[in-house]
């Protein structure tokens, strides 16, 4: 059977059944790591909630350059359940109090912070001070100030910092960047990006509590829409104007329900993003001088899907985005490969988030943004 490598399927835009055939031939790397295997980096997950449980830990069973070496949890029952399930030795299990002892643990190379947003800065900084490389989930913090503090701590400690922006490692998003860079559809003039879901669950969840989340839809899904607008144009915005909409104030007591924002880009391109905890949306559309392309879905765990004005379907074999992302970060640490989602990217996005909130507070006023060209773009 012909092996499809990641290198060649990144460049393929398969049509119709061809894509399905590629999908069925997708190889899966299946290398379980051990702490003795020093070719792989040991990752410790901090916060064993939904994302760690259902995405990151399973993905770490398939990664080639890193493995699940340790856990940090505040819940005693999870210690045993995770130790049993993943064969994690007791010496690699920490709680939030003794977490700093991780500095003495040679099995742990990378700390991956997967806690509520307001805890990202504290644990990323403590991880850096313990001499560990850091992956920080999105949003990087709940303010630009926190992002700066994380970046400074990592610089001071001489450790690498990556964001949990999984899409930069997956082929659909890479194809978007190639279209934009190669001007496949001419000069980009317009981008629209939507990232939203309808929240109806527990009203006491941390995502609806501003002290833990830092904000509502914008801090959660909105970050994906901001990201799509930027890689969909290949530019950082020079201004933003934004509006907030509220229809269920009794549920969204503390956090934003729906936000829309408009960007101007240095080339003259314009963009519109929508994010919400009140409706479902997951797409991006990019229009250039000689055509268009779109992804829908554009930012969920995949498989993503897309098409272009040339009549092509954008289609790649599906692999765990989290697996690709963590392996990319490990290759950055181990082999000096480019950091696809560096700390500056997380900070840039938070600068835009703060500008969006500022615009809303000023009745939709246009807020200028001044980024150095390429600031926050990963490798
Ligand atoms: P979750 O609610 O399922 O898990 C949160 C974890 O934090 C739980 O284990 C909880 O016990 C722990 N925790 C510690 N202190 C807490 C406190 N004071 N209040 C509430 N929980 C506390 O959340 P999640 O969906 O796993 O999200 C965690 C982080 O990961 C968030 O920052 C989120 O934005 C990010 N995330 C990223 C993606 C992605 O695709 N990159 C997807 C989901 C979540």
C-alpha cells in the first residue's frame, strides 16, 4: 500500500472521492513513550478537565516526539484514575500546592497549562520558574499585562513558550496560509470569520464567571475568529470597531454573549468577525481579486472542510490536531524547528481582544492598532 506522508498530503487538494481515498490511507503513528525514552519530551498536563481528558491525553498516546509523563490536579480521585489509565508513576503526580517541586523532576520537560483562563498566567509563570518549557492554552491570559508576564518569565528562565493554538499545525489552516501567501486568489480584499456555540448548560460554569474566564464568547471562541481573520489575510489589523449584543442577560450575567467586530488591514482589506455563546457558527470565507475560498467548519477539532471558487474541494486526511500541535512544539524544543504558535501570538490576540472591549465600551468607536509587520506570526 502506498504510504501517504504528512509532507505530501499537506500540499494535496484532493477532489471528491480522491479525498476519501486519502483519508482511508492515513497512517497513524503509534509510539507510546516511556520516561526512559529521552528522544521524547515528557509533558505534564495541568488541569484535568474536559480538554485534557478527551483531547490532549488521548492525543499524547499517538505523538511521536512527546508523551504524557505527568499530571497536576487538585482532585484526589483523578490522581488514581489517571495513574491507572495512563501508567503515570506517583512521583510524576502533583497538586496545585506542591506543583513547584516539578523543578526537580527530570521526567517532565514541558508543562501544558489547561486551566480556567485566569489561572494561565500563574501556572505558566510557575512552570517557567521551575525550568520547564510551557504550552499555554488559549486565551493566553485575561489581560495583555498577564501575557507580558508569561513571556518575560519564559525569557528569564530560558524556556520555550508555545500557545495551544492547534490549528496552526493542521493542514487546512496551513493551506489557507499558502493560498494567501501565494496569492492563489489574488490580493485579499475581505475576510469573514465566525466562531460560536450556543451555551445552555450550568449557569455557574467558570466560562460564565468573569473572574475565572476574563470574558465571555470573545475570550473563548472569539480568539479563533480573530485568528482566522489574521491568517485569512496574512496581516495584522490596523483598527477594530466592535458591537456587543445581548438577548439572555439572565444567563449571561457576567460575560459577553455575542460580539461582532470589523477590522481594517494595512493592504486595504477589511474583515468582519462574529463570536457568540448564543448561536452556533464555525466558518471562514476569504475573497480576493481573482476568487475566494472558504472553510466550514473552520476551527473545530475536525475533520475540517473547505472549497474554493475554482471548484476544488479542500480536503486532507484527518489526524488529531492536538497530536500535530504537541509534536510541532516538541520539534521546536528538540530540533529548533519553527514555533508555529509563539507567545507573541497569544499576546497579539489579547491586544486585539482588549481593543474590541474598548471599542464596545466607547459605543463602537474605531480603535487603532499598531503592530509591527508580522508581529505574532508563528514560523
Ligand atoms: P474544564 O472546565 O473542562 O476544565 C477545567 C479544569 O480546571 C478542571 O479540571 C477543574 O477541576 C480545574 N480547575 C482548577 N481550578 C478551578 C477553578 N477555580 N474553577 C474551575 N475549574 C478549576 O475546561 P476545559 O474545557 O478543559 O478548558 C480548560 C482550558 O483549555 C481553557 O483555558 C480553555 O480555553 C482551553 N481549551 C482550549 C481548547 C482548544 O481547542 N485549544 C479546547 C477546550 C478548552
